[in-house]
C-alpha cells in the first residue's frame, strides 16, 4: 500500500509526501465527515481541520499502516466539536435568515434545490453507518476494501451496509413516487361517489 511509505516519509518531515496523503484521503475524510454532519460546508471544515491536525501530529501514528484509522478518529473528533458548536450557531442562523435578502429564484434553481433537498433527505434517512459507506463508495468512488480499512470494519460489513442502504433508499423513492402521483392524479368519478 502506497500510503504506508507516504506516512513514513511524512513522519520524517517530507511535506510532499504529506500532500500526497491528503490527495489520497481527502475524499474519504470529507465523505466520512459528511456522513456524520450532513452538511457540505461543515464537512469540508472538519476534513480541513483534521488534515491540519494530522500534519502537526503525524508522528503520533505508531505504525504507518494505521494511518487511515488514525485519520478517521481525527476527523470524528473535529466533527464532534462542530456538532457541539453547531447548536449555538443554529439560533444565529435563524436570525440571519429573517434578515436575508429574499431575491426571487429562477425555476431551474428551485428544481435544483428541491432535487438536492430530496437527495440529502434520502441520505439523512439512513443510519450513520449506512450513510458513511454509501457516501464513500457511491459518491466518492472508494473501493469497498478501502472503506472497510478506513472505517475499521470488515468488507462483508461494508457490503451488508450498502445492501441495507440501497434497500432503504429504493423504498423511500417508491414511497415518494407513490405520494407524488397520488397527490397529482386527476379526480376520477369514483372519488366523488358516496
């Protein structure tokens, strides 16, 4: 595994090797953070903070092969901090929304926002474990073996979580589709008979 050698070099002070570690693991760190936080920008912040800490503390990794699981714990710590801080920010966000400029959106932006909202709602309906593997495999394109190593679970556990997530997402889509068609169908004569 290439990251083992990169970790060794980064521990010796090679900043280019650390940069390569960042490139190799940035999608995984972001995907994991997003699965915990459910917010794109907060996940970016958590991943960035985790890599800053990793840069300063990489010598604490006892064995270079443990870098992915160590990084996962660092990402989790920063997500936990953000979650606690987020409670305070929610009240401020409500105040800002009340004062914000309400310029009219074009139809495309409305459709895009609604699609994004539904996709995020579908992902949010998954439990944290299913959401993490779904984001890492399907959104960020990591192989199941890489996800298993990063999350410190077996490949079979990754497969089971993906299978469960796909089933739940399919059920949710079916429910949304049925609801959409029932609320928009024309009234039939049988609906008006008593």
